[in-house]
C-alpha cells in the first residue's frame, strides 16, 4: 500500500504542476467572480464607508490568491514532497512580517514625530 | 585494508539512498526562485503601503486612476492565465500545433496588457504625474513598473519557447521549460491581484 502510494507520487511527479481542464475552468470562473465583485463594489460605490470597502477588497484579494494558487499553480501538500508548500508558508510568513512590520513602524513614526514636531514648532513660536 | 573483500563490503555511504529525491529538481528550484521574487514584490508593496498617501501636494490616486483601463488589464491577464493553462493541457496530450496556438494567444494577451499599461503610464507622465512628482507616484511606478517588466520578460521567454518548440517539438526539455514558464505566468497573475486590489481599487476609495 505504502509502496503503491510512493510509486504514484513518483509517477505523478511530472504532472505535479499541471491540472485538468476542469481545474482550470473552475479556477477561471472563481477568479472572474472574485475579481468582478470588488470592482463592482468600488465602481458602484456600494458601501458608504471606505474602510468597509477596503476590508472587503482585501478579503476578496486574499481568497482569489488562494484560488489562483490551488487551481492555476496546482499547489497541494503532495507536490515535490511537500517542499513547495513549506517554502510558500515560509515566504508568506516573511511577507506578513515585512508588510505589517513596515506599516506598524511607519504609522507610529508618523504618529509620534509629525504632531510632536508641529507641537514643538508651535511651542517655539510661543516662546518668548 | 589488506583484505580486499572487506573494503568492498564497507563502502561508506555519505547520503541516504532511501530518502525521497525528486528526479527533477528544476521545478522545485524554480518555485524557490518565485518565492524570492515574491519577497521583492512584498518589499515594493510595503514601500507603497508606507508612501502611498504622501502626495507632496500632487494628484492622488482617486484623481489619476482610470478603473475601466484597470478592469481591461485585469481581464487580459486573467484570460492569458487560462489560455496558458489550455496550452499546458495540449502539451500534455503531445499536440504541438494547438500548444503553439494557445501560447501565441497567451502572448498576444500579455502584449495587450503591456500596451494598456504603457498607455496609462504615458498619460500619467503627460499629465505631470510622473515618478518624480511625489513619493506616492515614485512607489506606484516602481511597483507597477516592476510587475510590467516581469510580464515583458515573460513574453520574451514565451516567444523564445515558441521558437524552440517549432525547432525541436515537444521534447522533455521543452516540456520542462513550458512548465517553468507556466508557474512564472500564473505567479505574475497572483501579484497582479495584489496590485489591482491594493493599489488601484483602494487608491480610488479615498
């Protein structure tokens, strides 16, 4: 049984990065829907709050990225013995750290520096 | 050491022969390259996220971006993804001519994408909203331009592979190369999802 599954993974190795017609069509339909909805939201101004719209856009983008990964890039836990998934997870971790870290640090920098320096200038102007 | 039979038996093994080794490491290696490329784009996205509101008194995204052009570009890239998928399916069946046709369609869609993107850049620069206008526009041109450059090189690669296919047919080497390019092409589509969501759609909001 084990030998059989190992043999299968070897045999499927060449086609690990290729899906069936059904995969591609499913992925395409999902991608079109997931692209059209945020465009429709923004162009039709569906939400009054831009924060809500931004959150919805990012949510749809995240789902669509997963759809592309699964149906077009054929990501799964088996391909290349799981190494592609491991590399992807590591990269996603680095991306999250880089993005959230940059935003966090720069937000606090703006928050702490800008008003404070303005304050400082006001204070200096009011100084005798 | 004097016994010749002992030395042949005790042949040292410096690697495990039972471990799973992929017969072809190219696809895994290419995937790792894509992940490193992903980090480049992550840095550019982070730069845009930080500088995207620094207009320096210049125009904001809401005044500059034309969503209908972005919608056209998005559909071109999305369509090119599925046509490349069709090319891969034809390749697996060993049919050279349909493979070439689908690859050609993919290349045309990619070229259309580049055409609309360059037209948009030309409009922006003509309106005085070039990369030197503000930090927002510098980061915008860097991020979107880097993606466009990737697509351009993808098209160069695609044409090269079409020539090689015409010369040598669907040999194993060409199949491997086509698989690498398919990963590259779909990866660029994934990056574009981030670009149109984060840069264009969210840029138009405020």
